[in-house]
């Protein structure tokens, strides 16, 4: 049986006794708008994770991907993210309606540094904004408009430790159960693994936009 800790750090003073104060550069690098360097980073980024929180305080993180620059910096204070076809659970969107605070983490393949942006989000189907994101003749279902409150670069330590872009660290996907096998086991369904994998692959191939 797992034995969990009996004592926890539950206040900032106790936490600071464990960690040193941040160096001046780390403490002061956060700004309240999108610097030109940050806009260029976003223009090259094909992948971002967005964190949201429900009305009940449950946290969630969801990936968003597209062509490089699929997230648009409208100006130094606003970002727009197209909502492409997904599974229609709408976890992030429902959370945004309940609690508009969001956090974003942008990645560029091959870059070891990242970009962090925090802000306040709203959901829109404004025709002019939707028209910016038409792909394969299809607009997104909606657009997430974010007013930027905080932005900063994030250092490379996590990517370096993970060896994330190093091909020598890549795992063989065949060494792990397929999505179909995982869903079959989680859902306890009688549907054959091959059929589930075929449905997942078809959806991923045909419903990108």
C-alpha cells in the first residue's frame, strides 16, 4: 500500500524556507504585454497548451495545434486561437465561460525555450475574426480571444532534462498499447481494438479542419 506524506508545505513562508529567492532576471522578466520578440515566437509556434479552470476549481490543460503561427497576435494585448474540430467535450470552452483566466505555453519544435502567456479569455463567433482562420475552406467553430495580462519567456531546463527534441530519446510507439486498446480497456467495451483504432485514425485524418 502506498504511504503518503503526513506533512505538507501549506504557506508561502514555509515554501521560501525550502527555496532560494529568484535571481533578479527571473523575478523581473514578466511583462504585461506581448513584446515584439514574443509575437515573433508565436508566429513560429505550431503548438500551444492552454490551461483553464472550472467553476468548481478543477484545473484542466488542453493542447492546440496547427500550422506555424496558427495563433494570431492581433496586437500587443490580444491573442486569437481558432477552435478546430475536436471531440466536442468542450472542456476548455465551458471552463472559460465559468472562469475566464487562462494560461498558455507555446512551443516551437527544436527550440528549448518556451513562451508563457497568462490572460483573460472570451469565446466569439465574430465573422471578421473567424475569417482570419479559414482553413481548407472551413472556418473554425469559434475563436478564443485572449486579453494578455502577463507574458514571459520560459527557460530551457525542462526541455533539456526531457531531451524532448532529441531523436535518440524518442520511444517506439509500438512499445505501448494503441489508443484503441486503451479506450477498449478504459470503457470496458466489446468493440474490437482494430475497429476503435480505425475510427480514431479516420477521425484524425478527416476532421483536422
